[in-house]
């Protein structure tokens, strides 16, 4: 009997994504019985159970999760190849999936994507904003903007711009509570802490006289949020000191809404990077966006970061 393994794989991926085999079948034009039969056939061919199924729930097994990651890569490669053949190598069209931090994504990146899409009207954008690191394979991301270098050796990182983080607060807050002169002075201040899936980012590191210094914020006394944009808004409102990348804080620093605290003690970091799959063919839309971001970051580095204090260490 002839088999449609690719069709079965697409059904499996849709079922895992939607959490429902019948919903996946409807999306792909199969009856519930046909969808169930195809999944059973796929599991039989693989000699592996992909889902634990009940009348109310469809849950991936460990083997199913592994197979899902590889299916997504394989199906994406096929879709990319077909897109190249059908639309030509230079055509920028289709959907591009991007991941970025919340504050940067809502502000600078969103503006830039509006510019990019205006030049390429056939392009569709899917933008995921999170201050926790996304998994490019599991989350089906084409390109991520990250502050720092990826730890995954299967990913490629293209340096886009310099970066450093600053402690900052509103002038009103500093007028009421005083401006710290040394890291030791931070014990007398209120803080706003960003919390990610990896935990709270409440350890601040400094460089002074070629020595490293650190301060750990007590979470019992801190305002906390998982949204970097809200942390910045709370800082502007005068609720305390927060730590931001210079890319998120530069406009407010220039406007006088925020003031850098302990500016001479900031440390240089790995920079801003575009991160993408090292094993996936880069389709024209991703290549075009990467080229655009390289140019846009170069311009913004000159315009937005000019005259700001760059860390010496």
C-alpha cells in the first residue's frame, strides 16, 4: 500500500500544535476517523507511540516530542524549498517568525518591521515577545534578536550592535531617595526586577578599579514583573531603580525621563545578535530581514547611542 508519510507528518505536527487530532484533521481536510487511522498508521510504521490519548486530552509522549522537533525541521525545509522554486530566489514573501524581548520588540523592533514590511507588501510577520529565551526549533522561530550570545552550538549568531546594561531610575525617584555613589549605597534603595523563566534577574554586576563588584536585590522588597516594558514604565513612574539594556533605555535617558545610576561602573557585554538556525536553508525573506537589521542597527548605533557613556571595562 502506498503511503503518504509527509501528509502523516503534517497531520501529526498539526495535532501536536492544536492539541486535538480532530481539529488537525479538519484543518487538513480529513474526517475524524481518517485522521485517527493515519496517526495509527504512522505510529505503527515508527513502532512508537507518539501521543497518550484520552477522550479529552492529547499529550505528546517523550518519543513524540523528539519526533515533533525533527518533523518541524523537515517540513520547514520542504516548504522553504518549494517557496524558492515557486516565487524565485529574490522574492520576499510568505511569513517570517521573529522572537525578541518585550520592551525592545514593542518599541524599536516594531517600528523597524513596519518599515521593512512597507517595502515588502507580500510579507507577513509573526512576532513573539518574551523576556525568557525562546527555543528556535520548538517555537518555530526563523530569527531571534538576543542581547548576548546563544549557548546552543546549532545556532548561528550574527553580531548587530554593541550593548551594555545600565541601572536607571527617574529623576524624581533620585531626588526623593538620593543618588547612589557606590554599589554599597544600593542597599538603601528600592528596585524593580525583571523575572524570566530562568528566575529573577536580581544580581547586578559592576566593574570598578578593574575589580568586579556585585549587588543582589532582595525580592521581598522589590517590585517584580515578567515584562521588560512594564519594568521601564514603573521606573519612569518613580517606583525604584531597574536594570535595562541601553537599547531600551537610551531614548528615555535622552528625554530626561530616566537617569543612569553608577554610570562609570557599567560593564560591556557580548552585544546584540541576530540568532538563526545553522542547519536550515535561509529563505529570501529571512536573508532580506537580516540584511535590513544589520543596516538598521548600524544606523541606530550612530543615532541612538551617540554621546552616551560607553563602559570602559
